[in-house]
C-alpha cells in the first residue's frame, strides 16, 4: 500500500512492531494501539483525507516498496541471478 502513496493506519500491540518502525518514516502513516488517544486518530484522518505522496517520494523513502523493484526482483529470480 505504501507504493500507492496513500495514508496508512497501522494497528499494533507491541511497541517494537516492525510495521510501526516502517511507518515512522512514512509521512502519511500512523501506528496506533488501544492506548492511542482517539483525538490523535481523528486528527490524522482529517489532516490526511484525500492526500497522496508522489511516486518519487515513495521511491526515495522506500526504494524496495515500489512495483519496479518487485518486477526487477522477480526477473532476477527467474533468470537465476538472485
């Protein structure tokens, strides 16, 4: 979903959740748990409604999260070069 540049809400239970660590770098991401104030979630939703970051921004932050990378990796695997 990151490759689309859209807002992401991650529900986590552990503070060292891997997805939480990833979304900490993502401008349109938030990780919440049962202790997160409802106001924080509401604010995120209101501020990020209909927002999207560009493909170039996503590529800069997460070069391995874009479709180009996945296609290239599949090709390398099929060619036996991986």
